[in-house]
C-alpha cells in the first residue's frame, strides 16, 4: 500500500508530468482552448498510458535491452491507433476537433518516459497503476488549464459538450454580451496561465516545506527543554 500511496502522490502532485516536469507541452498548449477538448485528450492519454505500462511490464522479460525503445514505441503506437479509431467511430465530431493530437500521443514524452522509467522495471499491477495515475495528473492540469482559458476567453464552461453528450449545452457563466478576452484562447494565453499554475504549485510546496521545518524546530526545542 505504501508503494501505491507514493505513486499516487508522485503522479498527482510531486512528480506531476506538467507542473513538475514540464513534459507534453505541445498538446497541453494546443488543445486546452476549452475544458471539453482538454479533458477529452487527457482521457485518451490515460488509456494509452495505463495500457502501454501494462503491456510493457508484461513483456519486459521478452524485450531485448538493446532494442527496447523501438519496441516501446511500437507498443504505444499500436495502442494509440486503437484509441484513435475508437474516437473516430464513437465520438466523430470530437475526433475532428482534436485532429492530429490524438495520433501525436505516440510522441508524447510523458508516455515514453513512464514506460522506460517505471513500467520496464516494475510489476504489472504497479506499472498499470502508475500509468493511470500519471494520466490523471495530466488530466487535472490540462482540464484546469482549459477551464481557465475558456472562462476568461469566452465566459463559458463545457463549450462543445454536445459532441459527447447529445442535447447538452455549455454553461454561460459570464453575461452573454461579454466581449471575450482573445489572448486567453490564443497560444500566449496558454503560456501565461500555465506559468501561473506552475508558480502556484511551487509556492504551495515552499509553504509546506516551511511548515515542516517549523514543526521540526518546535519538536527539537521541546526535546531540548
């Protein structure tokens, strides 16, 4: 249970692929113009990461070390193809919006990094869980980024939800005459918002470390007294 706890904390916060490692920024910045687009790509990434970690961990004893990277990429590409075809078949409108960014999951550094660093060295259960949790860490960051950009840029949330849930509609949070803030939904806005999110995470970590140091000093003083 301790191993699963560590994986959860690392995937969601301490080693978050976006906020801590700054990996996978291409799809993060390009697709996060709305919350629905962002979360949809994130869910596709979760599937690929969990399944690729599971597959690599299962086959690691049969993969020669010298050709492991090409084999890993081949496994990831096969799984991405399955996800891509599933989106095309069942969520066609969303598939057209996400476009090339679903196939580009193959080249996402997050997926290959977890396969190489963790799945190839650990048991099947831990590997699959690590892939899923790292994917969830990616989803909450890209989802929050998309929500902030959509809210500031258009004054709405869940724009495009009808592509997933028929007859559903976006939430108009700000007044309908809100003129919008164009830079928020353009690439510079993505950089600005992501920078603020990274700064917020670093501030929270610094604050937690200071509190931990303060508690240790208090315990030391009490023990000395």
